[in-house]
């Protein structure tokens, strides 16, 4: 920076400091100390102003003092003035809400910070005890012997456990995942293979557990109140892409050469397909909904990056270069020592002056030449080159560097360069200032773990809010939501088929043998032993060991073949109805085919057959039914798959767009260290793979710098040449020598922001949503075991798993099911049964059948009513259209309780008619007996004479 500009900036900075002091004094006198102290922003402003006054007193500006401003620890107070930008939150509502959330989060994660410090400290002490002074290697990479002469001459890796500070930095680097495997391999070289246990436990506990716990605490404090919605963004993108295409087609010659980079915007045309898929449209709407709050988080990130950048520029500008090249490698140790600490010409002896003979630097003046390592390196003809692609020479490059570091990619190399820095234009010295390690660790904690993870909170919060609004469940009570989730869980259950024992004695014996638990455990043990045996093979094993392993593998192949034959004999064709049996038969068939092919042709295909046999170990999943936690994880994966398909579609669409754009922009750039023959933008396939790798954060920053840099002799936008590599690849082609483009910075930064921070965090949101659905509450409405019990009892009345049974069979089902679904073991009467069926309202199908799912949903609904009360107006979920279309019977407009009511009425009428017929028969017989004619001829009656008196 020119001295005049530095002086002008000092004057402006001093004037602004005076304005802030006047503002603070006026507020104190106008409001009074009591009212002034009530506002937290006033206290914050007072703290910043006080720090600025202390910094001005300790290090006055150059125009107020004859001495140069101090560059020591006192000038660090200058960085506190940067916090004045947070005063914008007083009038910026969304920013103020975000900062308040950050304040709550800081208060809640204080205990976690203590836990993380103790964790790092304990692992660092363990590393010092076990691996301290053990990682020293010779020029061939082998550990140096423990002798007084040779041990200390070995080379020590930058990450080591020799001191407690380096051990802490190393442990922290492993937790961030930055090149942790290289550290582990160096430790294994010096201490043996069992050192991997230390690093595996450190990664599992530190990275997988503690870092995710930190994220959970941060999300717990996150809250988004902004309800604004951004609409019609897809149409704007289409219009922009169309305009850019028109501009490109209307330009001729070199008139629009400066706009050729806009060709990449044509790649946004595939966004039109989003409107044709509702699932993709939902994801894109969620992304657009999150834009306002993402911008707030981005602003906070930029503020933190700016604060750290100004501090880094103040101390590290111009310090990330070193003397290198073939000439430097040929220098003697004395010359290297002089290069590190050069002195004036007058203090040099004759031998040292001879180093400058035959150079233009001989006899350089003490007054006009600043003796630096850079000057000496140039005098000797060596190369003064950057140590790392990143630097802190200005605020722009510093913010770009910190953005790269926030992704935890390549931050360790930047930290090492800062630790070795020795001043502007000076040769780096190893471990010159270890305090910079703490600086970068602090930035990773604040700028990466905390601030950048706010993106996760924004995306997840907006995703959940939009899902709730579009799903229509924001008007439901918690009990109603639980009932809907219970219905979803019940609807995923289907009938199971029970195989009946065959009649043949041998098949019947084999049937019960393979159904026994001992047989299943025996096969499982064989699978596990066979898998470990195959895993025990290694390169360089002895012939005898390979022979024994082969014999044992053949034995297990025979065991699995016999298992398949026995099951085929016992189950007949029903054996293939089980998918596990289909898989086992495929593995056995593949193994037998490999043996036959090898026997008759001599071609060895056992490696392929062995690979297939390894998948047998997945049968162990049968044994985890009793583990609720594993079942929850599998259910989470099952629930999240539909949502992940939409996210994956958008992700691949973004990769497609950026790959096509990258081919348009960077196809002609010359190859170098990281942009090589395997990773480049010369065709779509390689570009897609490169961006897929960059989406994981692997070496994306080095690729960006290589694409932005230009090699000597490069050509800007080279024309088509059939003899050049890239246009036509063949042996002896001329290397393509296109220059780099600064557009690579915007290209990769936007890609990292959109894909790594937004899209992958949206994937996390979908997975978390799936986990919340699979584990909605610690106490669910009903246990999963009830559904399994229902499956088993239904199989007793529907052994072929058709899903349909006669409606009369539900009486047996109710009597065999345990409460709360059934009435097994409880007093039972037909009147209660009729009442219970009236509550269930199970629909009927033609032929007087009922369906599995209808009965299960009805029983679970009544059970939920008994547990939580009435579920309100939420009705039973309609049957899935796909499954309903596959039903073999048509549903009719009657219910099971109406059928039983009709049957009861029919029985009562039948009984009444039977009684009536019995009574009629009885009365008829009695009547017939009364009017029955006498036997024989009737006697004549004598005439009777009647006498009357008077």
C-alpha cells in the first residue's frame, strides 16, 4: 500500500473515532447514565469507543506522532472498532433478530464449549503420552532409530504430538476432518498399526458425536420469524437466460468478446423442467423461501469474515512467500541461514560477500536497499513464490481465504504458513509464531462451526415451515397429528403368509428343522465366520494359508448349498416367495457356476462369486427386529427416501448446470497440478465428476486457484487447433495452453454456497424430518409390537396373505388379539362384540369380505381414542390408490357392523319363525285332536219329551 494512502486512511479513521466519541458523550449527557445504560447497544458502543480510545492513546496516528504506529499487541485493539458495524442491527429488524438468536445460542453452548475443551485436552494429553517424539522419519520415510546421533536428525511432520500445543492443534484438526487420515498414517508409521484406534475413536467421538451435538444445540436456539415469500423466481431466471442467449446470438466478431462468459447462463434452461414436477417445485419453493434469511446469515458471516480479515491483513500481508526452486535447493546451509536472516553489506565477511559475486547485487548500498529474504533470493536467481495459493495481502483476498477456511478445506496449510511467517518479504521459519494456531482455531470455532452452521438452521427452519403450511397440518392439535402419524405407520403394514407343514413325512421333518431357531442361528454363525474368513485374506499371504482358506470357503459353500436344497425340499415352490430365499438361491447358484466354470475352463471367477457371498451378511438384519433403535434408523431411511429423491434431482440439476457452465468457461485452460487429465472441464463427464468431488469439499479451493491462475506463455482464449490436446486427444498432441480466468473465484464460491451450504443442508433437513416422523415422540401412541401381533393373528385366519377374509372371521381375530387391540383374556359377550364392531366401522367388499388394512386402521383408531381421547374430526385415512387399484374385490357401500346387525336380525326372525312354526304345529295338533271323529258308527239318541208346567 502506498504511504500516502496509508496516511489518508489514518486521518479518516481518526476523524470517525472522534465522531463516535462525540456521539457517546452526547448520549450520556442527553439520556443520563441510567437511561443510557439500559440500552445494551449503548453499552456495546461504549465498549467499542473505549477500546478505540485506548488504541489511539497507545499507538497514535502517524500525523500526530513522529514515531511510527506500533504493530505489536497494542494495535490489536484496532480490531475492536470493526464491531461498530453491528450497530446496524438497531434499525435492521431481521438482523437484530438473528443477532439475538446468536446471543441465546452463545449462552446455551457455553457448557458445550467447556466439554469440547476438556475433550480436546484429554485426547491431546493421551497423544503426547503415547506418540510424543515418536514421529521422526528419514529421507526414505522410515522411522529413525532411537540413537543419540540419528534420532534427532529425522524429519518431523507438521502435525505431531511432541508438544502440548501442537497436540491440541492436531487433535482439533482431526476433529474438523482436514487430512486426518494423513496424520493417522504418519502416526502408524512411527508407532504401529494399533495407533489407528486412537484416531478412529477421536473421529467418531469428536467429529460424529460432539460436532453434531454442537449443531443440535445451535438448531435448538434457532427461530425464524420472517414470513415473507418470494414468488415467480423461476420465470425471472428463464427470462434472464433467454436474454443472454439473444445477446450471444446477436453479437458478431469481437464486439461481444467481453460478454462471452455470459454463455454459461444458457445452462439455466434446464430449470424449466422444475415446473413439470411437483416434488421439485416444492424443493425450489423452499429454497426461494429461505433466501431472505440466508441473506441475513450471509451478512453476519461477511461481518465475521471482515473482522478476521482485517486482523489477518494487518499482520500477515506479504508474508506467505518463500524462496524455492532448483537454485534454492542447491544452496548451502550457510546461505540458507543468511537468506532467513539477511544483514547489511558492511557486516558481511569475505566468504559471505563471495556469494554475491557475478550478480547485480554486489556492493549494494545500505541506504537504498532494504535487505529482505526476497531481495537476496532474487540476487541469487532463485524463485520467490507463494507457499500456498491463499494470501492475506488485501481484504478481498483475505475474505476469500477465510471463506475457503470456513469449509474446513485446506485450512491447516494456511495455518502452517501463518505459523511460519517471518515478516514481509522474509523467508518463513518453521514454528516461528505458534500463536497463529490459536487464531485459526478460534476462526474455525466461530466462523465455521458457529456462523456457517447458521445456514443449516435457516434451511431446516424454512423447510419445516413450508412443509407444515403446504401439508395443511398447522391447524391440527398435537393429538390429531399423532393420530395421522399412527395411521401412516399402520398403513405401511401388510399381511404375512404362513407356510403350512407338508404332508410327506420327510418334507414335514425338514420343514420343522429349518424353522427351528437353532438352524437359523447355525446359518448366521456360518455367514459371519465365512465373512471374517474372507476378510482375513491379504496380499502376501502364504500358499498354505490361501489353500486352507479356500478349503474352508468350499465347506461353507457346501453348507449354504445344502441349506438351499433342504429349504427347497421343505417349502417347494413357496421357497421363492421369500425375497431372502431368492437372494440366497442367487448367491448359491453364482457360487456353483463359478466352481463349474473354473473346473471346465480353468478361468478363475471366484473373486466375483466371493464378492456376492459377502452380501450374505445382510441377513443379520433379520436378527435386529428386537432392536428399536436400529429399527428407527431403517424406518428413517425408508421415510426419507421419497424426499431425498426430490433433493437429489435438484442437486443433480445444479451439478448439470454448473458442469455445462464450467465447460463453457474453463475448457481451454491449461492443465496444472490440480486441474489434470482426470479432473478438468474439457468435457461434460470430467466436469461433472470434478464438481461432484467439489460438492463434498475435497480440494475445491485448490482447483479454484489453479483455474484462476495463468501459466507463463499462456494464450487467452486459444482458437481451435486440431493438433491441440482437448480439441483432439491423441498421442503427441500439443498441450492446450489457455490462460486462467478470475471468473473461477465467483464460479466456485457460488457453487460452494448453493450446493454445499444450501442443497446439502436441505438434504439434512429431509433426513431430520424423516427421523422426526419415525420417532415423533419418546412415548408413541402405540408400540410397533402391536402391529406385528396383528400380522401374526391375521395370518392365522388368512394363511395365504391375500388380505381378504370372510367377515365372520373377525370374531376369531378379536378374541385372539390382546388388549388394547383385541379382547383376549377379558370378559367377552356378543352384545359387546356388536357394539365394538359398530365403533370400528369396517367396510365390506363383495362376497362378504373384509380387508387387512381396513381392520387394522379401525382398531388402531379406537385404541388411540381410548388412550388420548377423541381425535376430533380427523377421519380414517383413505386407502392408497395404488393398493386399492390392485385389490381383487370391489368395495360395497356397507360395513361389517351392518352385516352383523342384518345377520342378527335374520337369526332373530328365523328364531321367531321357527317358534311360530312350532307353535302353529302344536296348536294345529291340539285342534285336530278336538275335532277328531269318533271311531265306529254313532248311536241313535232317543226322543226326549218335554213337559211344561203351567
